[in-house]
C-alpha cells in the first residue's frame, strides 16, 4: 500500500523505509505521512525495535561463528 492522505503504509513498506531500501520519491512520501501520523510513528518504532533485535542476534551469531572458526585446529 502506498502512503496517500488518509491511508497508512503497510508494515513491509515501513520496514523498507526504515532500512533505506525505498526509492527516494517513495521514501519522501512515506516520511511525509509518518511525520503526521502518530499511529504510523508507533508502528515504525515497533519495527525499528524488531530490526534492532535481529541485528543484535545476528551480531551475536557472527561473533560465535568467528570464535568457533578460530578455535578449530587447522
């Protein structure tokens, strides 16, 4: 769904916006909507928290893998 007056972007679009993977024109449309929509601000914050958790989990996994590889005799 696109951000049009009175319509909210869907979660996938908000996630793409937060990850910086939308074309500039689309990102500006989403940003305009989010700046004026408290409901979308809340949703964006929830998505941002999710993204942060995933990145943290991936970082931990990467660290564990690095340690395991270094510990292998070789």
